[in-house]
């Protein structure tokens, strides 16, 4: 037998005995390669969508859309929801959901403002008190979920009503004006000029929070535990992860993030209104879903959420500049949500 025939014979024999892996015989189609790439890099899809939207609106209204002021305006408009969406992302990564996000943020803003104005407590104490209060609200959600084994949807649906009711009771349905507050409470709304573009300190704070959470989820044990619990809680428990403790910490951290968002809200609006953020729960979920985080948990990340929030802000801003009626803006966002969920379902079928 010649050396060439011997090599061919050994290749066939290896295939029969299973020594050659499936990948050496099967070449995925271009569509399957895209599917696997999006599964590996969840933020890539929303990033490409954002780039396409920027290009389209730049062509539609080049003199208005690409102005530095308009781009900074988009970032300012998504600051509060973008911040709240960070906490929502953590919860959804564990296969949960938080409907109380807006209620907690508004309640904390009212507590901060009233503690400062009504009780005379200075801002450098009122702000940390608000952060502690938001963390406690998140802990309450987490304890009900981990101790009583209640579904996150039901728990946060209940606390949504509880926190909004307490918010109206504490505030007396009255808005606290910024002119009566300590300047520290209004600090996130202060403008700053970078690269000839005006941003608010709250917007920069939001971006800093995204950077911190990207590191935490990607490079710490706690971040890996969050993904593991969302992917398969039973397997995570059997591997030694204290799932209840991690879940409790997730809701506590989310509550703290909502409290920071409440601070940004006061700076953004220049007041503390009990009627703010009525649909913040839906808007935060929208940013997370469009950003590529799976509603089934275990896949996604806050970078995609940032892109998702920017997609929503860019869509609303661009359609407004193009002269579309506001109802078509909501229509476009609804379509984006449905497409994002359908894409997630398709991506999840990788390897099945």
C-alpha cells in the first residue's frame, strides 16, 4: 500500500472510531456562523443596529442629527433610564425581572428631597441615606424571592404598588422644588464641557457605572456566579455556589443602582416629583431586551444594555427630527422589542 493510500485509510479509520471531531467534518453555513457569533458576543447585534440607525438619521437630517448638542442631548435623555437599566440587567441575567425599578427610584428621590428639605439634614448625609434606603428596598425584594420562594414577577409587581403608594404618602403628592434643596442633590444635573460638547455630570456618572459593572460581571467571581445562576440555578447550586446569597446580593445591588438613578433624576429634572418614572419598569426592560440580554437569563451584559438604551434614545430623537408623529416613535420601539426577543430565541438555539 502506497503512503498516500495508507494516509487515506487512516483518516477513514479515525472517522469510524470517532477520533475526528464533528467540527472537522461539518462546516457551518454563513447564517449559522452569524448565529454563533451573536451567541458569543451578545452586544455585537445592538451595536450594529445603533451604527445603522446613526448612519440612516445622519443621511436623513445631516445638519441637525450630527450636531454635538444633539448627540449630547440623546445621552442626557437616556441617563436616568440607562442607569436604572443596569440594575434591571443584573436581575434579568439571573432569569428574574424587576417591575419595581421605577417605584424604588421615585421613592428614593422623594426620601432624599424630604429628608433634606423637611428635616433639614444636609445633602452630604441625605444622599447616602437615599442610597441606603434604595438598597433596603432591593433587599426586601430579594428576601421575598429567596426566603419565601416567590416568583420575581409577583414579588416586584406587589412592591411596585407598595412603593408607589408609600411615595405618595410621604410626599403628600407634592413636588419638592430644587430651589429648596441642598446643591449636592442637584449636582448630577451640572453641565460640563468635553471635546466642545456639553454633558451633565449625571451622564458621565452613568457611563462610569457601566464601566464598573462591565468589569464586575466580566472579571470577578461574583459576576460569574450571576451568569451561572441565570443559566442553570440547579447546576450552580450543585457546583457550590450559594445561589440564595448571590440572588439576594443581586437585588440589593440593583436597589443601590436605582437609588443612584434617583439622584440622577433629581439633577436631571431639578426637582423631586412623586409622579416621575411612571413607566420606567417597561423602559428599563426595553433597553435590556434590545441590548441583547436574554429574558431567560445567563446570557447578555450591561454593554449591550447601554447600546439598547442608546438605540431607544436615538430612535426617538431621530424620528422627532425627521418629523414623525410620536405614535410612530412608540411603534418603532415596539417593533424593536419584538425583533430583539425573536432574535434572542433564534440565538438560543445554538448547539441544539
